[in-house]
C-alpha cells in the first residue's frame, strides 16, 4: 500500500476515534494488514497508532469540557491489569472464539443503541 | 459509577465497574475494540452520557495502550513505516471528529455509535472467519 493511501485511511481513523472516543483500532487493523503486516504486527502497530491520537483527542475533549477525569480513575487500574493479560494472550494465541463472541455482543449492543 | 453524591468521596467501586475495566483492558490490548465495551457498559448500565463515556474511554485507553506498546516494542511487532503515515493523516481527522462531537446532538451520536458497533461487529465476524 502506498504512503498517501495510508494517510487517507489515517484521516478516517482519526475522525472515527475522535467522534466515538473508540473504534480507531477496528479500522486500523485491517488496513495495516493490507499494507503487508501480519495479524499480530497489525494488532500491535494499531495500538501504537491509536495511542498518540487518543492523547491528542483527550486533550481536545478536556478543553471542550467533555472529560470527566475523576470518573475515569476507577477503571484505570483494572484496565491496566486486563491489558497486561491481553498483551500476553495476544502473543500466545489467536482467539477466534472470543473474537466471535465479542463481535456478536457488539452487534447486539449496537442494535439496542440504534432503536 | 455512583460516586456523585459527595465530591470528596472516592468513586464507589462496584463489581461491575471492575469487570468492565478488566474486560475492556483485556480486549483492547488484543486489538479488538475494548473501548467499545467500556462505552457500552458506561452508557447502558452505568447511565453515563454518551460523550462523557467516550471521554472516560479515551483516558482509560492511554495506560492500557502504553502497556501494550511497551510490550510490543520489545517483541518488535510495531512497524513504524505503516504507523507514521496513518498518524499523520489521523491528526486532521481527529480535529474534524472532535469538532463534530462538540456540535452533534447526544441522541444522534448514540445512534451513530450504535451503527458503528454493528458494522464493526460484522467486520470482526468476517475477519475471524477469514483467519481460519
């Protein structure tokens, strides 16, 4: 994939991640794979792409008054532990069962939110 | 949540918050949208407003992603050549996105988010099938 194509996809990724406060990675992983990375490389690289974007987006949210810092704190330590385990699992297995279950859950939750 | 009664009190920890945090971190680090789980939990169960939930998720993602990035740097799984042009494009994209967040109606944003979940879920389903 050419550089300018990656830049164009980047615009969409940044837009989605800022509009929804999530989801950039879901778009980034398949694009990174298309650019020639393996599944694991794509997943790992996607996080490294979304991290700086998220920091910038969070700063903008803060200035917009959309950041409830205190309410976020409780989730941080547990997320941290989960992320440690998740990084380990990512490198150990390719868990399609978990992925399928998660996808179905997302579809169900999404329909609930639209209705 | 539930810590809104007294500003001086540390936010009340309940089991659901812990489970949601753990699961989101776990799935996030594995690269499939842990963030959407946390937002779904916050808006549907903890009754946090959509934009506020998104803000919480952004903050939540930062330490989780740091863990993942450090781990993957050591494993040499991060490929800068692909990452940098995406980041370059994403900056104007995110400025546009945050601009919209400040103006869009919450109920519409929630529906758009729902639609995004459905599409993402379908994409993940197809993707996991192809991996087999």
